[in-house]
C-alpha cells in the first residue's frame, strides 16, 4: 500500500477543517513536510499555515500576518481574496 504524500495530508487537513475538526486538522497538518509540497502546492500550504495560525498563534498571530502580507498583491484574485480575508480577520481582532 502506498504511503500518503504531502498532497494527501493537505487535502485531508482541508477536509477536516470543513468539518470544523480543528484538533484533527492540526494533527494532520503537522505531518505535512515543507519540502514535500515545495513549488506545486505552496500557496495551498501557505494558506493552511496562515489559517491554522488563527487557532494556535494568538495573541500575535505572527505567522498568519507574515504569510497574508506576502499574498496581498497575488495575481490570482481568488487566492488573493482568501489572504485578504485573513488579514481582515486579524485587523478585526486588533480592534
């Protein structure tokens, strides 16, 4: 039986987040090797990293802020909007 790849873990993490199973998603996310997704799924991993930092990175949310800033001018609007929404959530938290 083949071993799950980084992409498989990425998809499983997303699936668990859709079900609001945050702890399970965090456990799966920690299995994703940074090198395994280098290049082809980097934006997906970056988004999950920033999104999960909302749950684990308080009160500063440093990782979420850093990653969101990198994608403020991203050329693909749908991805850019996801990161802008994260930035808006952080701004709302800041008051």
